[in-house]
C-alpha cells in the first residue's frame, strides 16, 4: 500500500465514535439477570440490584395515584402513560437513567428514538442505601439539564433531617431546578399542573 492510499483510508476525527457512543453500545449489550438494572451515570455504567419490597411498594402507590389522574378524557393528562423500568437519556451528561417511575405525554413507542429525558412530564426516584447519592446528585442535575419539568424524589432518609422526606423539584432553567418544595413523610405531596393531584405519604413510612 502506498502512502497516498494509506492517507485515503485514514479515519477522520468525525468518524470516530464518541465516548457516549461506546458506553451506550456497551450498555445495550449487557446481559443481566432478571430484575437487575444498569444505568449510565456521567459516562460510567452502574449496576443496580433488584428493588426491595418496600421500595416497590412506594412506587406502586404513586403509580396508582397518577394512573387514576390519566383516565378522564377531559383531563390534562389524558393520553399520558406511566411506566416503570424504561430508560431516559441525557446525552449531554453521558447519562442514561432508568427512573423508578416516569410519566410520558404519549405511549413510549411514540417517543423519540433517542429516548431523551426531556420528553417526560415527571420522573420519580425512591432512594435506597446504594442509590441515594446518585438520586440526590447526578440524577438531580441530569434531569434538570434535560429540562424534565418535575422531579419527585422520595428520600427515605434525608441527609439533613435523618427522616423520610419527599422533595419535588420544578422549573428547570440553565441546567438547574430553580424551585423545590419538601414535605416529610406523613403529609401530602402536591403535584402541580398538568397533574394537580395530591399524593398521601403515610404509607411511605415503612
């Protein structure tokens, strides 16, 4: 092969896969046992064990409450769907999250092929000992950067109060949530429009 031929075959910088491309491909090729999940947190693949019964119970309570709100045909949430176990992506942070709960304004089969997190109307995360730091840190920042309008964090041991708290983050601007409210377990969480519903939390105190 001549030097000219070698130069012709040289891969350009534009053709090289990005770090995000490589990590996403690795994530897609994972073969995990049933119930286990993997996320990409700021470029690193993180493996999570199956949720505990207590964790699953809280998510189910929230899901039931939201599902009821999607049923009236005249309501603002008509057509929205509630999911567990589907991924949402924040490519600008090299992140792919699997929220405990996500509400989309349409069926998941109709969303953008890139599964952008910003398509969601609401994401919900319930903390555990192994995930709390990610839920309070990288995920909080990632959802804000993706401009997810509402992020509900069910924090089973708030680092400030050492009690169960439920902060709701809203109004994302320039990569950060500019508003949030927090209620202790035992009081109601109010989800604003388009939900406009209240979720009781006494049963979260397990």
